[in-house]
C-alpha cells in the first residue's frame, strides 16, 4: 500500500514539474513516506529524518515532507520533534502534493471522503506488474494493529473505476495486476470481491491477477470457488493466521478460531490442490504462554505454509493490545520468533524441493539480481525463479520452464528459446 502511495506521490510531483534525483544533496524537496505498523519502522523513520537536519541547516530553502501512516498518527508531534520538517501529509491527503506552496497548513491529516475519486498521474515503478487500489482503510480493529487509526474506515472504489484503470494498464502492456486493500475480502462495491475478480479475468492483455491482503473471517465460498475456475487468478493467497492458539486469536480480536482457519485452508486446497498459501505470524503477543507458542509451531507443521512473514509483537500506542497485562520481555519474543523462523525455513525448503523437475509457468520480469543468472521470473504461486538462457528472452514472456534446483527462498532453471 505504501509502495502504491509512493507511486502516486511521485506522479503528482512529476506533473508539477519536479524531477527525481538519486542524490539527496541535490533535492529541493524530500518526501519521506512512512509506515507505523511496528516500532522498528518508526525508529528507522526518525533515524532517517535526523540525517536530513544538517541538509536543511545548510540549505534553508530545502523542503521536507513527511507522508504516510506516521504522518497520520503523529501529526504535529512530528513538527515538535523535528521542527525542520515543512509538511506533514496524512494517508488520505496525497492530493496535497499537487501544490504544496498553496497549503494553508503544515499539517494535513483530516478525513478525506473524496479519496475514492482522486485520480492523479502515477509514476509506476514497474512496466509489467501494476499495483491497483480497490479499497482504502480497515474496520477490523485487531487489538495489536494501528492501521484502522492511520488509514481510516473502509471505503471501496467503484468497480467501473477499477476496471477502467486495469483496461488502461492492459493497453500499456501490463501483464499482471495486484489488487490492494487492507482486507480485500470485505470489498463492497456494486459487486462482490469475487465478482470483481470475474470482471478483471475477462480483460484482454492481463495475464495474471493477484491480491492482498485477505482476512480469514471474510474468506467467502465464492472467493474459494474462484481459485482454479478463473484462468488468470494466480494460485496463491496470503491469509494471515497470526497465532495457532485460539485463545490468543481471541485476545487479538481476530474473530475466528484456529479450527475455523484450518477448515478454510482445507477447503482452499480441496478446490485448488496446487495453491500456495503464505501467512503472517506474530511472536510474543501479550499473555502468550509456552503452550500458546507451541500451538503456533504445531499449526505450522500441520498447515505447511509456503512462506511466512514473521514479527515480534510490537506495542503500538492507542491499540487495545498495548494496554493488556503480561507484556512479554524481548528475550522471550526473540527466542519464539527464532523458533518459528527456523521451523518455517525447513518447511519452505522442503516444499520447494518437491518442485524439482516439474514444469512451471514463469513470467520473466527482469534481469537477474543474482550473480550467475540471466533473468528473474515468478511462478503463478509467487515463487521466485532465477533463469539461465542461451538466448534473449523478452521481459513479459510467459514460459513453461523445468525447475532444476530448489533453494529455501527461490528456484533455479535453464531455458533454451529458439
């Protein structure tokens, strides 16, 4: 979501005559787009901001803007802590970059009901894969999460606007779209989320559809049925579990039990046996016992996710979980996180090795960033494939490639193309 916001900010600024520079010392305007999901991100932000203080002192005309979730969450507190910051622009007010000099205030964080209609030029980072917002905000209020406070309540874009945007992307040669929302399953346009997927599946030129993120409580039968039925919908879903303990899930206000989550996983695999499932896990949530932690480890063994995003619990001011008793010490959280990662690494590597000698459909995306390989691509199940070829392969090509080697976080293949 922040990547997409950055693309929009860059597009607005470019339309106003700004040029991008790779050298911060040459900049007339520095925009720091921020995330506040964990304390580590906030600490990194203030550390980065501190590096700009000397630049501002040497060049008073330099303008510094803070955008994103920390801007929305902290507002004036950023100016008090870093008075050399010129503008604080919240998550719903990206349009303010249209004319910074005309702003009546340094702080722009008010609720913006027009966010769904704003359609500014974007400076997209990728020419093959596009990020597309279908909704903004979140109504779930998981007890550990700051997002509903920084992104606001759920607002869904009209399906017609989404379809028109994707048709335009297809006309420009884009092959893949990633539909974005804090909880895409709760999309409430004039069609359901599964209905929206059906419309997009019919758009000529688009070859792959992905989405993130899904909330397990809203995973509908219609969406489960879409896997394997819609030709362009990739066989991958990111479905955050967070904990294998139903007691902890209740404290997290996740609104499902582990057994309910597992039943949906089984239905997904029953509908689409080859689907890759990734997830999120939080280690060391307040009150988590060794038994709760062991239930999470058992869940990883039982489900065998293709990959995990794992985090130590990080208290966020204003959330219900930050006020819970039995906050755990950092050593305990570190140990549990390491045990989760070690187990998942073994599972991921084992699952990848099962793919050796199989033929997988790979979208060639870019030159390889790994020495010794020519290209980097991705399977429909979102696995990275490093490819060697004796011949040139145009980016955007989709090839059936035999996997020769499997690593923990990637696959390797050779391809000969006439």
